[in-house]
C-alpha cells in the first residue's frame, strides 16, 4: 500500500511502500539492466548479415515491421480468394444470395431502429 504524508516543517515527503511492490520493482530494474547489457553486447558484436534477420533483433524477437509487406500480400491474396469464392457462390445460387441479402438488411434495419 502506498502512503503519502507531507510534514509541515520542510515539506518532506515520506512514502511507505509495500514489500511486495518493492520486490517487484527491484526485479523489474534487474531485468532492465540485463536487457541493457544484452543490447550493448549485441551492438558491440555488430550485425551478422549472413545469419538472416534474426541477428538484427534484441532477445531473438523478429522485427515485426520487416514482416509487414509479406503479411499485407498474404492478406490481399486471402481477400481476393474470398471475393472470388463469394462471386462463384452468388453465380451458382442467385436467388439465395438475393434472399440472404434481403434478410440481412431487415435484420440490420431492426437492430438499428432500437
């Protein structure tokens, strides 16, 4: 539990921190120092271009930004495949598609009227 007390003389601020929170803060500080040491040792060693993109990351995590173009291409292909599948289903069953669209419109209309 965190308690604050302002004393009148000198306006000294004193805090009482629960032991569990203090231990957690100490563990987080130790983790930060370990990551800093790991990052500085990786920077001193320099990147190894031959080993692939994993060598450019800290802690072995692959940089997500480097994978975005490939993920966008996969998403575009998936959307295109879905559109083609829907188009072929509508071509095979046009009456069912119109009926389904009508029922969906009625449902949305009733839900939005509330």
